[in-house]
C-alpha cells in the first residue's frame, strides 16, 4: 500500500510540474506575441518623417548619390532641377536655359544631353561626374511654353520676338546672367536695353542655388550655353582669362568646330555667371550657339566629350 501511495504521489508531482510549465509558456506567448524570423533581414522602425532624417524634408542622400536633385524652388513656383551622371570625384557642370524662353534652344540642348548620358553612361570617364542643369530659368521658359520639363519645339518655333524677349527673365523680371557677384550692378545691359540685375548679387533663388552648388562641389570645369553667335569665350572677372579657362575654351572649340574669342566686347556685361566662376577659381566657358533654334547637337556633344576626356585623370 505504501508503495502504491508513493507512486501516485510521484505521478501527481510530475503532472503538476508539466501543467505549470505549459501555463508559463502560454502566458509568455500572450504577452510578447509569436516570434517571426525574417531571412537575412532586420526590420527597423520607420521614423515619423518617413525615414528622411530630421523631418525638414531634405533627403539624407546628397545630390552626389542621386541621379536627379532639386536645387531650389523659384519665386515663380517652378523647380530648378539638376541631373547627375557618373560616380567620379572630378565634377563637370553643364548649364543651359539661362535665359528661359528667349534662348529655348539651349534648354533643348540640355535635355538632349540628359537623354544622351542616360543612354550612354560609358561616355563619361570613370573618375568624372557630370551634372546637367538643363533649365536654369524655369520661370521664363514656363511662362511661354507652359512647362519647364521639356521643350515643345512646335510651340517654341511659333513664339514671337516679343514673347521670347519677355521670357528671357525670371518671375521677378531679373536677367539671371546679371545677378552673379562679378562686377555686379543693379542695372545691367543687354544689347541696347537696360535690364535688371536684381536687388543684390544672388538675390534670385536660381543664381543663389547655382552658387551654392558650385561652392559645394568645386567643379574642375563648367560649360554654360547661350545664343546666338556661334563662338566660344573663356571666362574672366575683371581681367585677362586665366590659362585654365583659355585651355578649356580651346579644347571645346576645337572638337566642336567653333571659333574662340578672347573676350565678349559687343557691350558691357555685369554680374555674369561664367565670369563669377572664374572669380571662384573654376575654369569655365561660355558657348554661344549659332542660332536660337538649332541645338547643333553633334558639335556640342563632341565638345563636351572632349572636355570630359581632358579633365579625366
């Protein structure tokens, strides 16, 4: 009898232990939920701002790692966009559409360059990075074409001289190529007209954005297009162009089959963008297309590629 009672007691103790263990596991599952394994990944919490950092709306990735970046919003409400190609450290900046709808052919050339580098990444040497700003003056372009994202050639060709002239300026009626800090003046000259250079150097968001980008990236070369004369000019601020700008002009012109002029002397230009770059130590040139309507694509592609190869290590 005693042996039977002992066996029963042991069985009861075992059953009580098993019951306690199962109860504790069930309690744990209710408290913490099931554990789900994810293969080779750790799921991190998402920040309230969507994971972009400090909540200001600025992405943590800089333009150096993104194919497209927004440099500014203009006073006319348009986005100033830059496109980036290549991963090298030697930056070359290409700027078109400075005068909006007046020289819309330069903006068309800028869009052609964006498409070309998207389709031909091998055209960029390994140690070079190219930034294209196809429309520096989106306000002027959009004012006559309705958009600054592309060129409607049919609509552009139908513009009158008066429409084109009005579309040369930004939403504040400022000539952006008179708003840079090189021999700046509030009143500038364009042909036989007096134009606004803004209230101060870099008073316009477009000019300020380009300044900030150039200072931040310290490009090894810059090419800026205007129209229409069919020539190439090296840059200089208050003096003779430096050797680097002269060499850059010669390199581009020889490949593109444009003549080179030492300086633009048809009329005095104040607050010029390319000359400001020279002041900052950036080799830069102005390329004037032969007409307002022809991008002269093959010539300019050859000129750009010659520049890229010349600055490659």
